[in-house]
């Protein structure tokens, strides 16, 4: 599962990295959560950023409320399930990010948040699919979800799933509408652990209301009282 991620980069950095134009304003985000409006790059518009809601309504489920939307899909079966097959074939997207969060369970009640990034904390992209659907009020809305796969050795210490991170040379092919399903499936692999890093972060990330740089600061291990101590 991937339920939170960060994009602590400027509009200019994103445009340079993806060679795409962003017409709307964008400020760095530190705690992106489902239902929020965030930038993506779609197969329909690969030269520009679009702003979609995180959380997708399947083809067969029109007019579903936000609470019933999905945020992830398993990469192993995305091309087989009727709920995702159409999007996988025709509506793929890149979701820019510079890190994602997972929570490690300690006992029945305690969960420690971890942040996972690439080694140099550079921008990368999740593999995603998107959908257009009609709301109850008749308004057209665009949403997306993130594909997940089995974890690498780094992530599996915390969680049993991880988002599909595309290598930079795969991004163009992922958006290309003529890429075969076989080639697409080959991209949906586990990102190498040796190219990533992780560290514990402040429990501030637990609330979607918090979206500040302090969320990304490294923390020391949880002390005996269950608190975190922030350090530079």
C-alpha cells in the first residue's frame, strides 16, 4: 500500500525534470494524502502537468463518493481486473514524487512512520493509472491511483507492499499509448533497495492536516516513552 507521499520540489524543478509545462501554481508538498489535488503527467498530455485527485472510481462505479474510491492497485493483476483493465490499456500516468511514507507496527497500537526516498532524494515517478468520471452533480472529474508491487529488502522491513517506481528511461514508454501490454508489465517491477534509503520521521505525518517541512526531518528511534526526538 502507498497512502502518503511527498513532493518537496519547486515548479521549475518539476518542469525541468519532466520536460513538461505546468500552467498552474505549485508549492512543495510534504504530506500528500488521498482525495487531494496533485500534479500528474498523463498519456493524453505528456508535455504538460495535469492536476488530478488521488483516489479513483473504477469504470463500472459511476457516481461513487470519495470515501469509496480506491487509492492503489496491485501491479500483478491491474491488466486483468475489469475495474482497472481499461485504464491500464489507455489511461496511464506518471505521479511525480520525492518520497513516500509507510508505518511500521510495534505491538497492537504503536506505529512508527518511515520515509522512503531515492539515495539522493531526487525526483522520481510512480506508475499510475487515471480515470475520468461523472460526479453525482454531473461534473466531470479526473482521478488517479498508484500501482503497487512486492517490496524490496528495505521496504519489507516496514510494509508488505511498495509503490511501483519507474526508472527514468521507462517513463516515456509508460506514457506511450502504443507500448504493448507485455512491455508495460515488464516495467511493473520492484525498485532496487540499494538505490533507496529510509529513515523515521515525525508523527506529525499521521495527520493529513499537517503539511510542513518539519514532517520530512529525520527522527531518532522511538524512546521508551513512545515519543520522537527531532534532530537536524
